[in-house]
C-alpha cells in the first residue's frame, strides 16, 4: 500500500497491526480520518485487554491472592509507563481518570473550589474544546470567579499580545489546549506556562490532541496539570490520565469519596490516602489502564520522531491537495499545526459533505467539534475535519480528494 | 440506486438550491425557532393563520441540504391545510423518515415521499424533521420556542 517515505516507519506493515483498518465500508476500503475523535487500536492493545480478562482479572490493592497481586502489579506498571511517557518526576503524579474531561473536572473541583474566590480569574482561550471550558464555567458559578478567554487570529493562532494583557493580577489559573482539536493549531504552551508561572498562576494543559502525536515532557512544559485521553492515543476508551505536580496534589482534597482512597474510616469521619490513590476512589478501569500501557508501548516501539515526520508529511500533502481544490476553504492555517485539516466546501453543509465521503468509505467529522466558541469566532456553524494518525497514507488523502470531487459534482 | 442517491434525490437537491418560501414574514401570527445543538442547524418558521387554516408559512435558517429541502417542501405541503391535517401529515412524514410507514401510505405524502431515503441514515432523521417540529411548536405555543430545549417528542429529539 503505502510509501515508506520516512525511514523507520513502514506504514503498509504497521497498518496490519490495526485489525479494523483492513475492512471495507459501503463497499469501499475504510479510510479512517477521524483520529481526533478517537483513534484505532493496535492488536497489542486489544490483546492486552483480552488477556487481562482471560487470565488476570481481579480487583487491585486489596486481595491477598495471586490474581489480585498480578492485577495490582500490572496496573501500577502502567502508571510507571505513563510517568515515563510524560516525563513526570514520579509515578505518584499520575492519576488515572475516565478521560481528559474527567481530569479537568477533577482539577476544577478538587483544586478550584477551595482555592478560587469572587474576583479571581480563570484564563482559557477561544479555541478550547468544551471540556476545557465548561468545567471552568461551572467552577466560576460555584466560586464567583470569572472565566476570560484569549482571542485568536483569523489563521487560528493565539493572540499573544492579548494573552499578555489578559494574564493579570487576578488570574489564578491558565487552562489551555496544547493542540486545538478543531483547527490543529499547536499552541506555544511552554512559553505561555512560563509567563503564567512568573505570576504564580497555576497552569493546566489539555493534551488530548497532543499526547498521541508528539512527545510530551511535563517538566519541560512546566505545567502544574496535564490531561489526556487513552482512546485518542491508540488505547481503550474509558481511561485517561491526569498528571499533577506532586506538591499541588498533596494539598488537594479528595474529589470523589469511596474505597481505595482512604486511610482510616470511622462513622465519624475519614482520613485520606496520599496521591494518587486519594483521587482514584472505587475500583478503577483496570483492564483499560493496562490497555493504555500497551498503547504507550506501541507508540514507543515506533518512536515519535518518525511518527511526527510522517504525520507532518501527510498533513502537508493533504493541505496541498485539499486546499488546492476549487470551492474549498481551509479553516485553521496556523504556522504550527498537527494532524488536523479543517475546511468548508462553499455552498455545501459539512454534514452533506460527510454523508458523501461516508459513501466513499471515508470517515471524517462534520460539525462544531465540541468547540462552539471557535466556530462562532470564525463565523461558521460547522466545518469538515479530517484528522490524521501515523497509519494514514497518501492514498487515503487521494480517496478524500476523490470524495470531495463527488461532493462538488452532486451539489453543483 | 445507491442509498446515497436515495438520500439526495433530485427534488431534494433542487429544493436545497432554491428553497421555496425562504423569507421572513413580518405579518406572521406565530413563529418558532428550531435548533439542533448537535450540528448547529437552526431554523425559524413563520405562520399566518386564517381561522384554523394555515394561510401562509415561511422559513429561514442554516442547515444541511436535508434540513433545508425538508423545510422548503414542508412549507409547500402544509399551506392551505388545517392544524389537524398538518398534524396528520407530520405523523406520516415522521414515520416515513424513521422507516415505520408502510409503502402504500407513503404515496399519500405526495412530494414529501422523496425523503424515504432518510430512513437508511438514522442520524439524519433530525435534519429532516427539525422544521416540522418547529412548525408544530409555532402552531401550539406561538412566540419563540426553541425546539431543542422545548423537548419535541420522538427518537429524533435533538440532543446536546
């Protein structure tokens, strides 16, 4: 199938690791370009989850029997794997959540509720996914704080002058996407976090769209919190990660109460376990955590350097091919972009584009991408979004382009 | 015919290009706004009544070809109908797009039968029925009603 333009990645070979990719839909080979919504899973992840249930299933952190011991070891090994993946200082800074959304809500409620006061400001950006906006709006409603948003340029880049103006004496938290899910813009999070920290502002980076595509070093970024989702990083659904700086986690109260997060419980009250257990009440998603560990192993076996080179090449090719079509306007043309190609076809609603592409076997997302403020800013109700992963090929971009020609013919 | 060409029949494509009754109505008796938060589609429907009869109906808004053509064909179909006739038409139309209408009954829908292909695309049922829900809301309550939050019944209810 595909070219091996990049030394180190044999795309045709690695596609065989993903069972789902070999199927046909609507009589055509599946062309999966909806990776920003969720990614496909390699056999090793599927097998890790299956093997856990077939041979290791038991609850963790409590049993004295062999299976419980095995499950606990595997679960904690995944935590160490994630800590290496993010270059966290310690596995104790890794909290397993249901996903990015839950991680951000955890910070909002555990860190935010006791910390923010009327007049305090939470700084976000116009390009945030709803999951990095709505939890702060809820927190603002609970505490009397206000949410302010850094504007963007027409190209979809942050207005850094405005950022400097908005980062003020009342700012308590900066919450910013590493990569925009709707536009693909890579934000200069290291610089933004540095400016915030100079002012003592706590920082959270939404890494849902970056962690699957580029190396993340939370210590180099310097952020206090970093959240991402397993299912977008080739792992199972229902598991995500919240990295939290150890010193901050120590001071944060529990978010949910239950088993596994306590030290001592009496009818009168309870004392709580140290992080990360303090934030993992109840039986967690053990199989999914183990599957996530396998996903990070898989990414590690490929290496981010060749992944980034290939995805950069694909995005450049897609930008040229799709952007060159008459009647198509690219949305989000930041200088630094990753894996996302958003566009509109003049005179054709994105849902209709999506229906025609689906008939060609091409899976894309049409809609507001859970980022309504950025759509409103750009004056669009919706866009078509093709989002790439390392297993995509130039031939698949060609299939997308053929589908777009058919869209133009049908709705001419 | 492929299911895609069943969905986008020529009548639908033509009404999408040149929607009928696509205009505001300054002397309307009632209007309502319909909104589908899932895809951002938005439609306003205006109605002028003569007793129990829909004397004039018009719409404006933004949405996909299915929702726009559906609104356009709806305005043509319900003009001159009583509330009861409109309700009966909507009922049959709704069953058509959800695949629950016997083929014999589809013929009673006239031009609206071109939406039969929608039943193969469950996610597009909302698109086809948004303007109908909005017209129903306008007739029932008048004033401005958000069909998205007012909670139109049925499996095609717009969801957040």
